């Protein structure tokens, strides 16, 4: 990975090699665990991922005939390195505006340092991730971060076997979304490339919208997403709307499935959900500020909105009715429809 990143760095908006080095340097060490505990957890998570996907297929009706695969169980630095690799691959399609070489070198290093810092922060919190563009062949990779699963399990005071399977259900759902829906991976990559390729608004236009953006930030009680949206041009906001709607759907669907698998799969699912939801909202003042600045708070809201949409549609139309979202890009819900599932049902009803 390192050689590929270094060879292509001159044409990228981010110094990905610097991002990887920064994340590696700043990532905190994991919680203490005995060799026996660590060995058992790694082996169990690796096998649980394949078992979990079998349960996910039973709930969703997706993925028949696809192989059941284990996960790659990693530590925090390995997750950060994989995240850098995946982001570099995802953003490589973008046609970026021409930038003078010196300016590009400065901004790419700054971006590399910033992204490395963000990944170091997230690396102590992420439990797992399915990267549809990761892996040696770029075909996708499911990662489970063993020290973070261990730490969260201890903090929540829940059985390790239950919690590990619960996490695997969520990440296996993401893997199935991208592997069982043939067009989704390409669509997501194209939308990201489209967003990154749009010319930024002129400085004057940004200045004109700044007072409105600051009012929106105040009214939203610090939601950084409100500021991002208002500082973008109309074309950027349109693409961002579609991406936010898609990621909200994916996260909410995964949250719904991990609970819908039921107590026969995870006996303590109700307790885990209650305690985990409280933990998502918790944290000290500094932690909450960082979460807001990094957009983590917006992501937490995505889980709730997406899960409520999924739950409503499944109750109204069954899982087969919900699965109409996977027909093609035109049947994905809009951001407005995520808040009004009935409108989506009326639009896509056969």
C-alpha cells in the first residue's frame, strides 16, 4: 500500500502516506488484555462475522448463493492504515480542478495531517467497518477492531460473546448491502467522485452565505453538517443530499437488522442496545466537542433516522417491500422521504 500511495501522491489532494504515518503515531494503545483473552476474542470475532452474515441473510432475504466469509480482525493502527488505503482508493476517481504544484504540495500535507489526526481519534472508537473498496484487490474488506470491541464490552458490562456477535451483525449487514446489490458499490463511488469534482464556489459567494451559515449552526446547536451544507454551492448540496440519504439508509438498515436478528442470536440484545445508545450520546465535554467537529454527532443521528425509516417500511410493507430500495438508484429514498417513509412507499409502490 505504501509504495502505491507514494507513487501517486503528486496528483492527489491529500498526502495519504503522511496521513497513515500521522494516524499511526497518534493512535492510542488499546486496553490491557491477557494473551489468552486476546487470542480467544480474535478467533471468535473472525468466525462470528461469517455466522452473523448467515443470520443477516435470514432477516433481509438478500445474498442467497454468496459465500459466507470471515472478517479481518485488526488492532487500532491496522484499522487506520486500512482506512487510509480505502479513502485513497475511493477518491482516486475524482477529476480535481487544476492547482499550482506548490499550493497542491502544501494543501496535500495539511490535509494528510488533519486526516491522520481524525483517524487517530476514531481509531480508538470504531468497532468495525466494511470498506467496499478495501482489500488487496479493492473488492471489499470487513474489519473488526478487537481492542475497541473489548473496551466497549467492558464499559457496557455486557457478555463478550453477545456483544461481539451484535457488532458482527451490523458490519455483516454492510458487507451484504454492497455484495448483494450489484450496482451499489459503483453508484456510491461515482457520487463521491462527483462531489469531489465539482468546482468550489467563489470566495465572494461563500462570504455572502457565511452569516446565514453561522445562524444555522447556532440554531442547530452546533451541528457542523448545517455549516458544511450552507457553505457549498447548489450543485454540491444536491450531490451531498443524495450521499447523506444513502449513508443514512445504510446505517439505519444495519441498525435495524442487528436488533431484528432477535434474542435467539444475541440473548442480551435489548440490554446491549439500551446501554450502547446511551454510550453513543455520552462522553465528556471535550469528547462531545470533538465528535461534533468531526461529524460524529451527525452520524449518530443517521442511525436513528435510518432505523426509523427501515422499521416503518418493514412494518407497513414487509421486508420484501423494503427491499425495493435496492432496485436501483431511483428507488433510494431522498432525505425528505427518510423523514416521511409513507411518501417513499407511495412513490415506489408497484
